[in-house]
C-alpha cells in the first residue's frame, strides 16, 4: 500500500472491544464532536472478510468482475477506491492509515491487538472479558459500569455514555496520540498482530510490547 508521508502529523487512537460493546456508536459520536471542535477526522474500521461496498450490476462492480485490480470511482462530492487482492490479505491498521489523506485525528475501530494506543470499550452486560490487564496499549477504559470492572486499574475510566467527556479526554491527550508510522522507524517494527481474533496466542505479542507503548507515551 502507498505510504502516506504526512501521517506523522496525525493523532491516532484505537477503540477496542467485543461486538455489542458500543464501539461504533462512540466512534460516530466522537467524529461529530471532533469535527465541531474544528478537526478533520478519518476513520479506519476492521470488517469481516466478506464485506462489500459495491453492488452487482453497477459499472464499478462490472469492472471488478472483469478482473480490475483497483477501481476508483469519483464524483464532485466523493471518491471511493475498491481493491481486489490477488491472494487473501489482512492489512494492518498502519497500512490502512498510510492510505489516508491528511487528517487531524484518525479513529481506528477494531484491530483489538494492534500496537496503537487504544481506548477499551466495555459493558458489563455483554459478559465479555476485559483486555486492559494484559494489553499495554490500552490507555483508558470507556464503560457504563465502572463499578463492575473485574480488575482494579489506574487507567482513566471514562463514561461510555458521555461522548463529550471522551472527546475532551482525547483533546487533552492529543500530544500523546501523535502518530509515528512503524514504517518510518526501524526500532518500532514487528509489534503488530495482524489478526483480530481473541486467542491467548494472539494477545502474547501485545504483552511483549511494553517498550513500544512507552515510546508512544514518552516514558521510554
């Protein structure tokens, strides 16, 4: 994928959590609030392998079916690019961020084991386990049940139902979220896990990533 040379000026934050935890709702609210604060916002979202934004019968779909590797569709209001991989691929969020135009903030939804500073979204009613105890990249927790968190934490605990407060937290932590692509730093490579599954094996590289996390927050 194309490297985006301006991405180092961006602030990037991930949002991790299980399906039904409220990630999409919070990200949607934060996009609106950051826009109101005068920021240009992009979103990167992890999707299931069978997703498709194109529709059979459309010209672009016909071009893809004919074998085009990429199809770019543009009007005077928007642009879309659809890429067909020759072999199955699972791009990591750094590669996807490199595809973006300049922005002030990039909100990354999903990619729960990525080496990005993340806010964990957790609802007690889902019954799912938490990620923050073993993931050094989780820097805050947004929840509607702070009293039900299964393990004590010194991380900031944010109100999942107060998007204004979450936006204020992000803006107050902007310097910490300044993005540096691992492709521009040989010392910060090989810490990304390119899967979004939930096994202990998948989580292990994140446990070994404390040094990289400290580089992000300036303590290392």
